[in-house]
């Protein structure tokens, strides 16, 4: 839609989201935007988040 001359605010109003959401998505990608690539990136980032577990199981009797 950007190639067709639509503004970020116009795209946002057409798809029903805030204009900053559209701006962030467009700034996040390199080259042409692809919803499939954006979803794949979001899934991979989601799988890699969080801190590693620092506690280990100890099987000793006190």
C-alpha cells in the first residue's frame, strides 16, 4: 500500500490499528513488507525470549 502512495495513517485507518503500529512494522522490515515473514520473525523471537533456568534439581536427602 505504501508503494501505491497511501500514508501510514491511511493504512492504519483502513486495517483498524493505530498508526504507530503500522509505522513500527514498516520500519522493522528490510525491503518489501511481507506479513508471512513478519509472523515467522515474531514466532522465532518469541521462542528465544526469556532467561535460562538457573536452578537445577538436586536428588540428595537431608
